């Protein structure tokens, strides 16, 4: 069994560290939602859907700043064997100073800052910086 979120995030990290310009990954609704949040936060340059050989794919363009990747590291928090759920008031303490927490909430996939503004908690998927 594959963990869609974990596979997607680790593929992004590996592509960034290998200085790839683009990443093509299998399409999933959760992956697309995460990619849109990462694009809004400045880690990705663009997100596109394409059909290749009859299968939907996500084509992601990675963002670099002075030849260094914007996305440098990722820590997976929630895993299939251990899901981590946090309340709205706990989000601030779980988000680091330099990192951005990504949560799956009933309001969609949000960053930690957006979750605090909306006052919602949810599953803490990963931290990225």
C-alpha cells in the first residue's frame, strides 16, 4: 500500500535536491491540493494537470532562488501507522519558526497560519522549509 501524501512530498524533496526543473507525478486530489498550497507559499512555480498515455498526471515546476531550491527539506509527521491530529489552538506550537506546517482540515488543505486564522484543526501532514 502506498501513502500518497508521503510519496508525493518525498518525490518533491528529491527532485529539488537533484536540481530538477520539473516533476511529473501521478494525479491525486490530495496531491493537487497540497501542490496548490505549496505554490501559494512560494515553494513551487506552477502546477498543471496533463493526460499522458491515458493517465492523469501532475506536472510541477519547482522554484529556485539563486540556484538553491526553495524547498530544502521535509519532515513527514502523520503516517499511515500513526495519524497526528491537532486542534486549532495547538497549531502555533507545532509550527516551527522557519518551517511551514501543512494540515488537512475540513476546510481543505491549509498552512498552519491559515488554520490559525480560520480557527480549524486537523491532520498535521508534514512540515516543509
